């Protein structure tokens, strides 16, 4: 086990998490921005107005991208579990 191997393993796991989280957070962020712009233009100051559309966008993204996200997460778990003997030095 070398430091480079551990860094590569950590880097792969980190970027997978960033990619999976950004798939959910970015559409929600964009929907919140659209709703905030609408609220500013119409002077509607209701805090709960953005909740339902953002929730629906998150559910839609998970329905569409869910299988791909599970595949990526499974690939990383397989890589990590296959690397256990290397990490402990067997």
C-alpha cells in the first residue's frame, strides 16, 4: 500500500460523491433560483412556495438518473472492497 494508491482511492470516492450530489443539488438550486426570481418580480414573499417545485424536481432527477447513480456508487464500492487486501497488505 503506497500513499499514491490511497490518494487515488480517496480521489475516486470523493469525485463520485461530488458527482452524485451535484446531480441532485444543481437542478434544485436552479429551480430555487427560478422561483426566487418569480417571487421577486411579483413581490410574493411566501417562503413555502419554492418547497414543492424543488421537491418535485429532486424526485424527477432521482427517477431519471437513479439507475446511473446506483451503478456509479456500486462501481466505487466494488473498487473499495476489491482494494481491501491491498490496503491491509495481504
